């Protein structure tokens, strides 16, 4: 059976080439952008949820220190629950930064070796 593509004229081949280029461009640009968009949407949503959760956790810790410790943090020591809560938030931030840095260091070490 003879090859049909040999019998095609120039205009059908040009249309076919255009269709292939458009399909390839969509495959290599639009589809990855959609995937990145989904990834970013989930990342931003997760970050917002995490931030709200950490704020609520810090507020609950503050209220627990103020109400459950009796008279210990009253009068001149009324600032202490705020200071303890702030120190806890700083500790969480430092541990998070170290974890992010450790992941980057591991990735960099993996590329070298």
C-alpha cells in the first residue's frame, strides 16, 4: 500500500505542521503552567491554614497561662504570659527556619556527591 503522506500537497502538510506545533506548544507550556497553578494554590491555601492555626495555638497558650496559673502572673508579673508566648512563637519560627535550611543543605549536598 503506498504511503498517503507522499500524495499530500503542500497546503495539507502546512496545516498538519501548524496543528503539531500548536499541540506541542500547549503540551510544553500551558499544561505545566496549569500544574504550577494548582501547586501554588494548594501551597498558599496550606500556608494560610497553618498561619491561622499557629495564631490560634499561641492565643490559646496565652489564655491558658493567664487563667490556669492562679495568682502567679498577676500584678508586676502580668507581662510574663505575653513574654512566654512570644518566646514560644520565636522558638517555632527558629525551628521552622532550621528545618527549611536543613532541607536546602541536604539538597545541595546531594548535588555535590
